[in-house]
């Protein structure tokens, strides 16, 4: 059972991996606890990355599952609700695509 609602987004980021350096990732959904990417062909469970998100800034996340080219990440720290709402407003400017709050 998921802990938080997923919000669909279309957000490319450059993540920094300790061994592989810069990795281009495409975030396709995000929640207050983590996010999913759809282009993670070379990542494995447990891999950690650092990435910069609007409003949030620099944050660390680690892979908790992979399947085909998708991977789910969990944030290393909790994102405050007001910051998360601002993040969604920035990443998903179309209010019809936002989940109800």
C-alpha cells in the first residue's frame, strides 16, 4: 500500500551517482516520499543519487525497486508539506492534471 499520492510530472534532471557520475533521468511521477523515473536501465536497487529539484534544492534519494527501464526512488529525508505543494505547482503547472489536495 502506497504511503502518498503520486503526481504525474514530466521533469528531466541530471542526478549525480557516486560511481557513474552524472546521469540524465526523467521523473514521470513524484510523491512526498519519492519519485519514479522511466529511463533507469543501468540502476540497481540500493543505488544512491543526488539531484536538485525546484523549491526543494539538493536532495539524496536511493533506488528501492527496478523493473525494465523504470525505477522507484525514496528520498533520504522528508519533504515538508508546504514545500511539496510548491514543488508540484512548479513541476505540474496545469491544475487539471494535479491531484486533489
